[in-house]
C-alpha cells in the first residue's frame, strides 16, 4: 500500500471514529437530560435505599449519566454488573451508519473497508477509555461508576468493529457470496418472527397486569428488542436462565419465561428454524454448497453468540429490587448449536443429492 493510500485509510478511520463518538455522545446527552428531569430522583432513592435529601438535577448528574448511557450503549460492564438492554444498540447503529456512510457507499466490502473499520474501532476504544477515566466517580448516592477497564476496552473495540461490518453487509451491497445472502435472509426472518411473538407476549403480559397505555408502550420499547433475541434462542433449542427471585416474580404474574411447562412451543420454534434453514440451503448454488455453508454457518453462529453476549442482564444487589439476572443458558452453545444445526441439515441435503445422482445414473 502506498504511503498516500495508507494516510487516507488512517484519516478516514480517525474521522469515522470521531464522528461516531460525537453522535453517541450527543444522543446520550439528550437521553441524560430526559432521565434527569423525569426519573433521576426516583432512581437515586432506589439505589441509595433512602428517601428525602437533596437529590435534584445538577450539571454533574447530567454529565455522569451522559457517559453512563454512552458506555451502556456499547454494553460495557460496571464491575460485575451488565445491563444488556438491546434497545441501546440503536444508538451505536445510528452513529456508525452515519459516520461510515461515505465509506459504505463504495460498493461491496473489501480489505480497505476492513482496515478503516479496524482503525475506527481502535480509535473509538481509546476515546471510550479517556472519557471513562475522566468521568469515573459517584453517579448517585453510594453508587460509583468507573467504566475504564481492559475488558471494556477490548469489548468496545470488538463490538464496534463487528457492528461496522454488520452495517456494511446490510448497506446497499450485492454480495456474490450466497453464504452471506443466506445469513441475511435467515437472521431477518427469525428476527421478524421474534418481533411478532415478542410483541404478542409483552402486550399479553402487561395488559393482564395494567391497562395503562403509557406503561404498555414503554414496556414494548424497552423490552421488545431483548424479547426478540430470547425468542431466537428458543428457536434454536436454547433456554434462558433467571435468578430465583426474578423467576418467582415472573411466575407470580403468570409468565413462564423458561417455557418448561410449554415444551411444545419450544419444539415448534426449533421446527420453524429448521424449515427456514432448509429453504435457505435449498436455494443455494449446489456447486459451491460447502464453501457457502462455511460462510453461512459461521455468520449465523457468530450472530447468535453476539446476541447472547449483548442481551445478558446481570445487576447485583440493588436496594429494594435485589438481584436481577437474565441470560441465555450458555454463550458457547448459542454459537455452536446454530452452526451444528446448519451443518446437519446441509449434510443430509448433500447426501440426498448424491443418492439422487446415483439413482438417475
């Protein structure tokens, strides 16, 4: 690569990182103002476990919550606490879609794109570390925040890189690889099914407890992305894990989120996913079936693994509320199972094709 081209890649990567950083910061600032003037005082009371006192909105509270939202949108952990609400994913998606728009307009993905994405992610990781060090401190009474850690830097770099690639894959690109096309078709179908099922489940669950339309709409906005992801896990035979207190609370309001009492629902979900994979594989080019399957299975496995990591909610010892834990039963299985299911179906399909060739001969 010539020095001029290398400089161009470096500049574009730094430019994209800075633009994405400022956009996420701006959105976080707006949300922080909303939080501060609507629920900050109540949040402070819950976290401190006390009532009264001077807990009004201040410039410090707005700044601290801005950077907390910034880090939460990147799914960074606060010590052992992880708030994996997928609704936050909208923020970096918007930011990197805008910051990389000039790059993504240049046709299909190539090595230059990858280099720019790497530089962008590394630069963004440095910015995340700097602001986390600057804003470390008490966000509310008895709750200190410090998102500056090696784990969060690595997580930020990996998530932002993969997010940029994902946006590019879905951005006006006509990939010749049928493996990529198969992945796009599969994840879009299962997310659509998850959205329909999740919407019905949330509306049914909330409406049975409250008729307040504001509560219903707020619940849909906050919970639906996670419920969509959890539905996708069930379609692959995976289950969710809850801490005992949360499990009991869900059962009290009539929700069996583990579906242990409705195994037929899980079986139907798995069958639907299998049928989707069969249809997708059937439409693949038979001459490049193996290489396309490698790309397809790796993509869907990585996609589900990322969803499992991002959607984990683990909040320790909150006053009044206690501990809240929601996660897929195994991060490793969330990657392995979809890959294994795709390959089993492909191998059966490949065997059928060979038997048909022998019969025709």
